[in-house]
């Protein structure tokens, strides 16, 4: 494709940033700038004094700053001052883009300005995570007065999503379940937009990247997120007591890896006997830790979108034990990934894989082959561009 269409990509900083959401941002950006004449707009969200890492691949780079939200606005959405909106309108007027691609629904308050200034432009939103669903699951996991923040967020997010999903945009989801949920709750016969599924991707691991296995199980992610904090509590309180004896017998540990490890301190203080759990914190190269693990453990009960961690493990042929919601949106079966939802069934599968290294290896190989067939980055990239061109 000739780069004869102008596109503006809107996101928060993503280069040299860690996290599964940043992996998706980099995939989207690399795909778009390979096919379109791209400018980049980065939203500096409450990072006024911090330096943004160098990005590349753009013609021009712009920045917008967020401002404080109103009392009735969800924390998931960015708010902008009148001056920043005017600045944004000026960028649109000057460059006359054919396509505006917005990562996440968070910057969606910019879309009325796009419609006003460039009514002919295609507007594409990569929803990825459905905010109202994430808040609803967090509330249902702990419906207490102390946890009412998530109930209030759910109400605010649901109200805005009714407005957002009525607009004539192209919406991308990483999870087919959430696409169907949006169709059921929000879409009416007058809707003029389109909903499509663009899964998260697996990047091929080069042949020289070999990962000698070590005697540990890996739990990883942003340890400060609601979903991962809940999963860690589930691991410590319910799962670990059922597997601790086997871990000691096998001299195996559960390594907990990710940024914001201080978020786990309260849970750890409540449980003193965790000698086979080690909280490592942030690491330089997560792929080395994934590849060297006997298997990955993701006992997730709160989630939205699809987990890039699943595909990171698949790339290194590392087996995964996760829950139904942890694997939701992927086309893996129980020969390729281990799915269990209760502490008892999760612990049984942990023990089984600790006892049988050959079983681990076979699951990992099947897991990798299925992911390579369905989620390789080159396959999904072409699907995404085709959807944009047809819209």
C-alpha cells in the first residue's frame, strides 16, 4: 500500500514503557506507520514534570496535556482544558487527516472536535478494554462500602458508553466476548459505525533466544492493577496453602514479577508463612523470566480485553495455568492451555505440572503452534489494515 493517506495516532507514551497495554500500542503504531503517512499525538496525562521517552516513525509529533476531571466524570477518561481543545482543533485544521486512530476510549472526549473540524475523517477507536465491565467485576468481587469506588465508576462509565457506542466510528476490540456484550447492551438499529475484533498478537521469538528452564513458577504483570492485586490475594489466601507442601518437596518457588510491588505489601503482611513465594518486582526483560519458568500462573478473576501475557508465554512455549476469564477471547483448548477457576482445581493442576515436566513441554509446544497459527503479528496487522480500508 502506498502511504497516500494521512493518519493521526493518539495515545499516551508507549515507547520504552513496560506493560501489556504498551505492547499493543507498539504493535498498532508499527502497523499504522508502515501503511500510512503518520503523525503522532501523545497525551501527557498528569506527567507535567516527567520527560517523555523518544518515539519514532512519525512525520510530526504533538502533545496534549490533561486537566482535572469533573466530579461526575469517570477516572478512566481524560479531560482537556479549552486551550488544549483549541490546540487540538488547530492541529486537525492544519493537517487535514484522512484517519484519526485513538488508542483506548480514554481520549474519547476529543472525538466531538474531530467530527466538527474534519467531518470527512474516519475515526477509529481501539477499545481493547471495556472499562465498565472491569469496574463491575471489581465491585462484584468485593461489594462493600469500602469498595464503592468501583460501583460509582461502573455507573459513570456505563452512562458514557451509551453515548460513545452510538457514534459512527470503527471500534476495535481485542475480545470477541466484549464485542458481543457491546452489541447486546449499546447498539441500536440506527447505529452507523462498525465493531470488529483485532486480537492481541504474538511476536515471533528468534531462534537464538533459548531459555533454559529453572525451578520456578511465574506470576507476573503490573502488581498495582486491581486485577493483578486481586489475583495475588487469591493466590496467597486460597491457592498457596494447597500447594505449599508440594512446592517445598520439589524445592520450587513462585516468583512474582512486575512493577509496583509495594502494592502487595498489605497482603504479604497478613500472611507470614510464604517461604515459597518471592516478590521480585520489576525486571529488565520479562521474556527471559517467562521463558525460564516451568510454567506461568495467572489466577485472574477481574479482567477486560485479552491478556497479552498469554501470548508472551506462548511465544516462548511456556505453559499457562489460568482461569476462564483469563483466557477469554482466545481460541485455545484444554490441550494447549490449562483452565481452572477454583482454588482446588488450580492447585491440582499446579501439582500435576510440577510432577510432570514432559507434560509441561507438550502443552507448551501445542500452545505455541496454535498461537502462531492464529495470533502472529503479521496476520493480525493485515486484518487490521483491511478493516480500516473497508470502513
